[in-house]
């Protein structure tokens, strides 16, 4: 996954450089299908394209940095060697706990590093009659206590996002 | 090809290939309840186990790295500690090589039927 991210970042950077060079070296006029574009128009278009590609490259770096931060957080030194709990494992554990607590609810869990601990963002689709504050509180208490106990990791915050209500 | 580990030269040399150490570690992992191969299947024995166990020889010491899955409901730090101790014990008992560390990566959770 990390390798693909680096491939993507490299392609975006190359594309940004090429678009930037094109913007600098463009000929005075460009004709496309009979329409003549001025040098300024072509330069502006290529400049925007270069900026967009560079923005994509920066976004890839930000994603990589976030993943590195999360991986460092999930790596715990122990007396017999290191223990690394993959982000997927933590998300699966959280999903298992939520499934036991709220079997009627569909959900998705995302992880982020936060102040030496984990930030969990839980997206819920609740049944129509459910009390949102009550469910949110149950989810927060459950994940903070049980996930810490089962993984040894510190859960700093659990954000609950209710994105819809089902009719069932 | 594996780098053999030399143990002593008084009565001849004993060479232990890295693959053998990996196999011993995998066999020890099989004995810990709740430990599975990263794909979710029971931890394999023999040659197949080497895909999930890396052995590094640092002079006369051994460093092992394992990738495992754990059964849902287990307390991961306790399970991993049991696993590390078991592997260290078995490898040191069978090879007489000191184990410096057993690094464990928990790649996924295995749910019982109907829970995933």
C-alpha cells in the first residue's frame, strides 16, 4: 500500500514538473482544432494543471505522514520484542465490539493518531427510533474502555458521526 | 540460501539454518490458542510457516519477526507476550542460541463464524 502511494506521488510530481516546464517553454501561439489559443491562455492552463498535480503530490505526502504517525503509535515496545498492531486490526476489533453492542446498526471505523493516542471516528447508521446521544455515549464508553484493554493502546477520543437513520 | 549458524568447534561444527529456526518458532506459535496465520487460517507448520516468520542472525543471537492474526475476544498484549515467551523458550531450548527479540505484527482479527 505504501509502495503504491509512493508510485502515485512520484507520477504526480513528474506530471507537475512537466506541466510547469511546458508552461515556461510554450510557443507564442497554439492551435487546437482550428482554434488559436494565446500564449497566456496556454501558460495559465498548464500552470493550473501543474499546481493541481503538485497539490496531489502534497496530499500523498500528507497521507504517508499520517500513516507513519499511526504505525509508530501502534508499535509498542515490550520486554521480549516489539508488538505492532496493524490499523486494520484495531478497526476490526472496534467493529466487533460495536457489532456486539449495536447489532442493528451499520457502522464504519476510521483511525487517526492524536496526542500519543488514538482518535477513532465512528460513522453510524442508526435505526430511526434510536436516541442519538444515548447511543453515542455508549459507543464512546465501550470503545475507550474495551479497545484500550484488548490492545494496550490509549484511546484519546471517540468521535461519533451519525450519517443517516434507517427505517427499520 | 540460508546463512548457517556456527555453534562450536570442539567436536565439530553444528550448523542451524535460519529456516529451521523459523519452523521452530512457527511450531511454538501453533501451540498458543488464539493465534492464527495472517490469512486467518490455522498457523501452518513446516515450510509453509516460513512465509510468516523472518529470522535474523545477529552474530550469535537471533531476532525473530512474526506476522499473525488473533482470534476476536483475546487480549492482544497478553496473547502476544505468551507467544513471545513460548517462542523464545522453544528456540533457545532447541538451538541453544539466545533469542534477542521476538517482534510480532498483528495484521488482523479472526472472527468466529457469522461475526465478521
